C-alpha cells in the first residue's frame, strides 16, 4: 500500500481579492433603465369621445346601412350597450367613413337603444324607412404611445 502525501487543506486554497465589475450598467438607475428597455411597452391610453351624431342615408341605390351590431340587455356576458361589430364595404356606413367598428350606438333617430334586447334593436334598425338615419355614437379613441427622449 502506497502512502500518498497531500498538503494541508488551508495551504491548497489561495485567496483572491474581491473585484467589483465596472460594466456600464452598475448603478441602480442604470439597472432600472435596462429593465424598462427589456419590458413590453405599456398599453396605449383609451379615451371615450363625447356623443356625436352621424347621419347616414338608407336605401339610396339599394344600399342598406351596412353594419352589424352586438349587445343588448340579454347577452351571455350580461347587459351591455350596443356596439358596431362589422362594417360591410358596400353599405352606407362604409361609404360615409365616420362610423367605426367598436363604436357604441346610443340612439337611432333620437330614440335610445339602452334597455333593449338584441332582437329589439335589430328590429328597430330593420323598421327604418328609406332616407336619413341619425345615429348618436360614442367612439373609443386609442391614443398613440408617446416617447420622451
């Protein structure tokens, strides 16, 4: 059996002085700034406009109003207002250009839509005769992100 000689443990370990990195991102404010740069941007701000009136013409050249709606007191998600779901390219709304998908419909010819079921509102639109239709609308406007450099 061979005898192996080893140095004492304390002699095998050498101490190195502690060094602090001097990279560009060492201060807390720099680290915070880097975290901000790596984070997703905040959601854009959404604001709601004051109600305004859009006048469309129904029936001219065989055109309908040209949009569909969602909403009512009887929705599966609970009572809600009425919103423009889709604007069809051949309708009066698309030709006019002011009504947007997502706009809230408050009144039709100065008659409120609040409190109606979905079918009651659809019936109200279908009963409209040819001619001018006055829609009281409220839009949601998404403000663009603002950068301060």
